[in-house]
């Protein structure tokens, strides 16, 4: 490798360390006060704060992954009810749904009524100290409450505002709820998959465990993957 290239790579590495740990180079930095010997234990998103206004599956799964990578996730839930999926079951672990627990680990939780002006004020104050704002409401719903992108941008111009929707922000069906079963039906995926016994995982398990050759099931759709 040419010496000029080596020197350039060394300079880039030094600049990266400076930006990450000292907050220089225009960034706020992610330095956590740990000694250099512990640097290898820092997760990639440690020091990043996520304000999570999502519920059910798509949003919670996304923010859970961010939490797994070290981000501090603050999940906002409805007072007295919480996320819709808290009551989905069985099965339950104690009084909590395993569905809910499966996509909401590594999160802090706060109950806020965002339909109340006091609750809106709390969300804005939280947004001001967070790095990312994630929501999966029907387009326009949060804007009507004063928590849309334009509203949050005024008080937290630094923030990344992420909206998860089923059918986009505009268009003739943008106001429809984007649940997974509906998306599967609209896209045709539900027909391709067929009944439970048609799932490829079941077919593979039957072959590996019971030595049963694969055959057509349900709607007799063609095999998606080869079996030989």
C-alpha cells in the first residue's frame, strides 16, 4: 500500500476518533466518560436518545433494534391502557403479553395523554432533548395534535423525525391503518402463503424431522423454493 494512502487512512481514523469521543468536528459527540480500556464495550448507538411514539409491531420492532444497539429508547404509551399489544394473548408472562414483550425490550416507558395540551407539552420537552422521534400514526394525526414534523422541527431542529406508515404520506389510501394482516391481503402475500400448513418452515420441519416428502397444500400454489 502506498505510504500516501497509509497516511490518509491514519488521518481519517484520527478524525473519526476525535468526532466520536470529543464532540469536535461539528458533532455533539458520543463520549460517555468511560476509560479508554472500556471503549470496546461501547455499543454503536450508545448516547443516542430515541423518543418512541409507536405501537403494535412495525414501530416497536424498529425502536427495539435501536435499543439493542445501545440507544436510550423512551416509549410513550397511553395512560391506563398502554400499547395496544399489552393485552394481546395468550400467552402471557405474568400479566404482560409475550407479543408485547417480544418487540419492546431495552426501553423505558412513560404514560402521556397526547390528546391533552399538557401531554403535548411533555412530548415537546422530551423531543427537545432527544436525537430521534419515531411515530407510526396515520398521516396527519400527530400534526392535528401539534406534534407533526413541522411542530417538532421548530423546537428541535436537530432531530431526525421518522414516520412509519402503511401506504405513505399521500395518496388515496394514505389514511388507512397499516396492519400487517391487511398489507398481506392487499399485496396478495396472504394468498401465496395459504393456510398455516403451507408455510415453508412447516414443510421443511416435516421433512427434516419426519422424513415426509413435500407436497402441495391449501390453494395448491407452486413451490416457492426447490426441495431437491
